C-alpha cells in the first residue's frame, strides 16, 4: 500500500442513504469523506420513482405477495421475475423470503417498518430545510387503482393496518378518481387516494444537491471502489486503491454492501431487485398525482424532468445484462391504462435495489467492531427512509441511544 489518507469518518456510498448520513454526521461536527465506486447518484438513487412513501408500512414479504407470486412468475415480463440463469443462486434468499411471509413475522416487520417510517417522516422536512432542498418537496398524494371489486376487496386488510396507525386515505369510485386524476382507463373501477404520500421533484437532482451541500460544507467525495475493511486497534482501515484510515466507517453501498462487509467476517443475505423504468417527456401526460397500478407492479410519477413509468421486481443479481423488454412491457401497459399517454421517445433505465428477505434494512453496528456501522438494504424505500436512517447512523456513531428500537434491523437477525 502507498499513502494512507486519514479522516474522522468514512461513508462508503454516495447514494441518497450515504449522502444523507454523511450530512447528518457533518452537522454533528465530524470530518467526513464519502467514497463511491461511481460517484454521487449513480445507482438506484438516480432512477427511483421519487416517492417518500411513508404510508407504505406493509413489508413486501407478506401472504398477499405469496398469493400473487405464482401467477406473476409465469410472465417473464411481469411484476415479479427470476431469470433462469439466476434461479439457483436466488433460491436460499427466496426460502428466507417465504419464511418472512408468516403472519407473526409480517406483524413484527410491519411494526418495525412503521417505527422507521414515523421517524423518517419526522426527520424529513427539518433535514430538507438544513440542506437547502425543501423547495424540491411535493405533496401531491398517491392514487392506487384496482380493476375489479375483488381486487379492491383483497386490498382492504392492508388499508385497515394503515387505518390502525392513523394513516389517512379515501376509497373512491371511478367517478371520484376522475376528479383527482382524469384520463384513467375505464377498466379501473375502484381506487384509494392517500394524501400523505410525498415526493421529490427529481431523485437524481435531489441526491446531487445533497452532494453539493456536503462538499460546500467541507465534505470530500472521492470516486474509489472499496475492496476491504480492516479493523485496527484505534480505528478502521478502508482499502480502496490506497488505504484510508478512519475512526469510524459507515457502510451504505447499497446492493454492493454485502461484498464489503464479508471482509470483516459478516454475512448478510442481501440480494438485488433490479428495477426498470422509462422516463418520458414532461408533457407526456397531465399527471396530477402519482398512480400505483398495484396489480401490475408499477407506478407512474410526475417529475420535474419528465413522466416516469417504472417498478416491478427482477431478482437477477448484479452481473446479468439488463432486460429492457421489461421497461417496454410496463410502458405498453401504461399506454393502455392511461390512453392519452405519449409513450414515444422515452429513456430506459435499470438499477439495483438492495433488498433483504424480510423487507427491512440493516441498520446497526458490525459484529467485528463497533467502529463500523451498517445502513443498507432499504429495497424500494431508500429515499423514503433516508432522513430517518441518517439520524440513526449519527446516533450510533456518537454512541447515543437510537431514536427507535434497532433490534429488528440488526445485521445478526438472520
């Protein structure tokens, strides 16, 4: 090794989780360096749907998904797919996912998810205000639509769980939906509007704005691929070309985090949900609220930079080439569901969502050393839970009592 760079705290990952944590640590007086293999907003933080989905408290791992999964898996371009080339590798993760769908486990995961959502919502606007990004916040709600009475009825237990937590929503007829969002195809007969669903004007621009604020306040962002961690007597060595030494390290490298923590003996069943979308022009549709087509596994979102059609889950790891037929399939459906949609000239994207089998992230200290803190595995909810996770990371690094019980998020729960 050549030179050794010294920093109080190193954050590995320049996505929305890593940069939010870096800013929270910086605000508490830490000198922080962020290391990322590609730079700010290069991964899932760039191409997500832009939602702060605080009402989305139900875990993906649930009996409802188990009922839908067999039908979905028969369609290689449907809401859930496993490429044949990856099926054997994903099997142990799928078994853990199946176990996490047991009612008792779902109840515990829902309670944990709710606590993190509540914290994240409480932290969001103060965080946006501190970072000069509050003007990017939108409060336009979300409309979930259903194609039949039976599909709507099947959703009601989930809405009851939200009602029990005091989440506001309103069930609607097709005529009532049209008042909020004109132009939805007549095949959608029922809907539920959630006014407390926030969004950001553009997730990539937001993440880049966080990077700019971090740098303006004295933070350093370096493009470097971290290959190993090495605990020292009085710190941590981070191997990324050169050796960096820090008092504390935060691992927030998204779908690549499990590779890094293996070097200190930690094994976490992190997998990759490959998400796809297409971003159309800003005038592609008169979109007034985010629309969720839950039976088809995708959403349509209005961003400042265009109309984004995306979602679905492809459990295909990090190495297989993208299958952009999935993006095209969602766009074809969106054109049928929103007959006025201008679907030409869009830009397709694929990104890696880091996902744990019980739908909860890993937030906590490493087994090998309390000088390493984990913050990864947020699945679809990285943007949503970023401000809350940043608060928790800052508390852990400072040795303070976390704002919520972190035992459900422990890396040792598996």
